[in-house]
C-alpha cells in the first residue's frame, strides 16, 4: 500500500512494502526515478545480480545496517542485499505535520524510524535507530536516492579524505577513480554506455552536496554525523546486464561511513556501534530551489 503525504511545496509517496519512497515531488517536479518496466511489467534477471534485483529498483530506500550483503559482526547473523529494511513491511502513519515510517525486527532486536516533515521549505527526514538487543549493534547506513542521470547538469561535492571505486564493471579499474571531488562529475559524464560504477567519497569535509537537475538546484545535507561518506552510483545501462533490464540511474547516497559493506567498515574501525538499549539519531535534509 502506498501512502500519499503533502506539505508545503512537497509531495511524498511512501510504500509500506520496504518503506520505499516511490515518488518525491517539489512543486510538482519529480526528483526520483520511476520503475524500469520493459514490456510494461517488472522482470527480475534470470541470473544472480544480487537479491535487491528481485524487486523493482527505483525511488528512495534506506539501506541499513549495510548497503552490501555482509555478516553482522558480533550478532551471529547475516545482513541481506541493501540491508534489512527493504525486506520488511513498514508501518506508515501520515499526519498533517509529518509522515512517520517505522519498522522493527520481529524479535525486537532493532527498530528503525524515519519521520518526514517540512521545515523552512526543506524536506526533513529524521532517523532513529534503536538497539533492542543485549549486544552492541554495529551499523552503517546509506540514504539511497536514485535520480534520472539524463536530467543532471552538474554536481557540487565536498572535499574528502579519499575516493574509492567500490563497484565497477569489468572495463574499469581502481586506478581510474578520480582523485579529487572536483574531478568526479567530469569522470561520470565520460562514463561509456554499458558501464556502471560506485564511487565513495570517504570522510567528507562537510556533509553538504548539491545537484543541478531538471532546472532545479537540490541541496542535500546530512546532519548529526561528522565527516560522513558520500556514495555515487552511476549506472549507464551497465547493471544488471541482461537484455533490456539494464537501467539508467544515478544514486546519490549519503552514508554514515564507508565502506559500503558492514564487515569491512567494522574491520576498518569506521562502523557506528549502538549499545544495548540505546538509539542513534541523525537527519537528512533536501532543499530545492528553481535554477541549476
């Protein structure tokens, strides 16, 4: 079931299936991709391109506690592709001043809540992640917003400690990765059709980036986390490689930390750990203006 919520200049469509934001519109202009439906129906790949590809891939998802499949260190369980949240049914509660989207583990081991509101004209998402278990809970998170790349005219990115390629199609090597934030957009623009990359900007100097898209300037700010990572997934029909199933999409993904796989983040000492009985809070703000 999809819940529709409107406030100010914003309109949000949230699906109880996985908590996905199917559509986010500002003054009637959609920011996100729609479903890729060759022949008018969703068709998963016949070969294994990841569990996430067995559902329609579009819009906005929260990927938690890992973006990529991973063991959940210290908890004796595994995290599925794109995290646990998109595989659960969410509770969606619209109210005039906020849209509350919540999900929790059946055994109460964890809970995740996203509260959407409009503040000073910006769309605000306030997140709370709770540890209801008896052990420390390591985690990462990525706010996985997919936008149509053909509409993008430019990026303004923060400086960062380093840039890595966390996924590439076979023709691209780690040595091809841009070294500075200023080089990222020219690099993505030059990516050939049939290729896909996932760039991660680690330890960004400021948690602010903006994208010029469809005659709008969209400013994305992560609040409550110091020196976060920023993931940029650029897919020019390079994934999944099967007939006409490959998509055109640009993922703008603020992350609490890198790498994208939780176990790697734990081993690198960058994962966030929530103690038993406690919660972690952070926010994502989208501010859109005409121009760009």
